[in-house]
């Protein structure tokens, strides 16, 4: 296997290794070993970072559309319910006050409410490396299967003991026809290109199946971003939007 991104490793750091398997037969065939970069697939497990990333992904797309009317928007209540003085009762200007039953709501939800926020750049990056390190990841040569039938894919996953749900990841977003047609009929097996890989999707599936080209692309992008010096500039636009 190629030694990509591994030539700059310190001598005391050794790469992790994984078997490269096939998908063209239900029976498993070992095609060789592949070296995995320890800074991507061998970092210290950080469950707190995984939880923060999962919570962020759940919240940043959440929008609530609840909106309650204020006293000014309630119908009726244009005159005082009783005189200001002389009756021994408290002073009120309208029966649509929040103090009355059937009145408006004070400080209620107004307009669409978004829960969008951004995690720091390196927390998002550490979330990816941590999840890749703790996840059951399988490496295959290609996402090529001989038939479009979903039964073949279910038998293959059962034979390999990959669990119920599987996420297939490739370096391109145009997947082979057979596996695309097979996964369309199976709700718990999904496909994703490398540029869409995220913590939440990996946690939703029991097994993560990566192609060799996907492993190389993931390592190239993560190693570059781990050593970049313009991380603060990269997230500056998100900080401006939050002000």
C-alpha cells in the first residue's frame, strides 16, 4: 500500500493498520494491509468532544416557528374595563393585558427562533478524528458489487458482521450503479462522499465502510487542516454573523 502522509511521522509514532477487503463476493477476501495515519485514525478517545459535535449538529439546523401574540395584537380591549378611580379596584387600561384571561402574552416566543451556533474550528476537526478513531471502520478497495439486488448487500453485511446499519463512504459523489440501486431500497444502509462526512452520520451507523481512495482523501484534508495557521480567519465570518 502507498505510504501517503506518513513520511513526516516521528519515529516513535507508528501507523495503525487495517485490512483491505473486497465487495465483489459475499465471502470475505483479504487484499492486503493499509497504513492509517495515527493523527487521524489513532487519536485519544474524547467522548466530550463527540458529544459537543453531536449536540452542535442537532442544534444548528433547528428552527422553531412558534409565535405568540402580544397585547397589542389581540382583538378587542380598546377601552378601559372600569374607571381609573373611585371603585377600589386596581388600575387597568385594557382587558387584553397579560394579567387577564384571554389577554396577550408577555415575553413569549416571537418569529422564527434559530439555535444556530458554530463550534471552534479545531473542536470540529477533533470531533472527526476522534469519531474515526473509535468507530468500527472497514476499508474496501472499491464499492463495486455484481448485482443491483438489495439481498446481496444484506447477505454481505451479515457475513462480514458489520451490524445492522452501514455507512459507505467514497472519495467521489457519483457512486457505482449497482450499490447505489441496492442501498436505495435499504433504509439502514447509506452512501456519502468524503466532503459530506460528519460526526452525527457516523454515530448513526454501526459500521463505517471506507474505500482506499476515501481514506487517502480524508487523511489529506485532515492533516492539512490540523497544521494550517489561518484557522481563526476561517471562522471569522461565523463570529461576525453571531454578533
